[in-house]
C-alpha cells in the first residue's frame, strides 16, 4: 500500500490542484482498505466435530456457508442460527442428522432423522412426530439404550410401554369355624352345626404395573370391609356314652369294684 502511495505522489505535480486530487485518491484508497479489513473475517466451521478454517467477506452465517457451498438440511442442528452476523474468529457448529429407528411395545415403529445429541433429547424433540406413529413416550417408560446414550447412525431405540394403574376388586372374606362344647350331647354323637358360616366381602385396591400390557407387579394399597363374615359354629358333645346292639346310645355307667377277702 505504501508503494502505491509513493507512485501516486510521483505521478502528480506539486501544483495545488494536483495536490487536492492526489489527496482525494489517497483518502479513497485508505477508506477502501479499512472497509475490506473490517468485512474480512476468519471463520471456523465444525461439522460433526471436524473443524475447518476459512476467510469470508459475507455478513451472516447463512451467507458465509452458502459462499463455501455448505448446505444445512432441515433436521441438521446449527449454532449460532443462520441469520446471525458473522464476527472475527466466529465458530459455526453443525451436527448432521442421522437415521435411527424407534420401536415401542415391539410393534409400533418409526424411522426418522435426528441431530439430537442423546436419546433423551431425541425423544423430547420428536415427541409429536412419534405420537403420530402411535409411539406415545412417557417418563415412566423403559428405554434401551438408556436415555443418556449418545445418538449413533442407524441406532435402534426400544421403548417398553409402562402403565401404572389402580385396580379395585371385590374379594370374599372366608368365614372361620368355631367349635364349642355341648354338655347335653354325647361325645360319640356326630358334631352339630349350630350356625352356618357365611363369607364376608371386601374391596381391595391394588397398584398394578404393566409392561407392554402384561402385568408384572401388583401391590395392595388399601382394603375396605363391605360385609363382615359370619363364623360357622359347631357343637361337640362332651358326655360319655355307649351304643347298644340296637344302635341306641346310653350313658356310660361307671362301676366301682371292691376287693373281698376269703378265709
């Protein structure tokens, strides 16, 4: 630049008019140089972690990428945004979307492109798209590989549908049998049912866990008695008795024998 200025100085005479024109030309060159320096920027582009550095004279991130023939697809992620003004030593990070498959309950499947970093990020970002395919992911669902796993090209994400529900069932309360002694009956007589046993009823609440519609766990959380059970009462005779040849029962006589001495 200095050499150019010297050449211009030699090409003009020392007259006032020549000096003015020469000054204007020199000022224009200086301004142009300053403008070029100001719009010239070094930019670092990282695509899936691979970095390249280049110089750009463009104003926005989009213009700089277009100038270098770098296309950003719909599902790709870019930071900063395309309309951001480029600054000196600007770093532009692009993560390319890769194809993956999401499978739920071994049936519903969805193939999609994602540029999210982890499985959890993908499930949140694609929640609405997955729901359209019948994959309604919930926080309690089991996900393989785990949520913190990094997204990889061709990955298959399996979701086990976990449902937790409250189930209320009516159940019988089995009656108990109570045996009482009856001193008006013989012990050899058959037992007599004094009171019929009647089962009671209760409502039992369970928390039921299902995986893909199959019950895997059940825990009782409450119980309420609707009707108490009525015990069965059986009477058992206590008197001693014997049965004669005719089948009649008689009280058993007790004999007391005494010894007699003979001389």
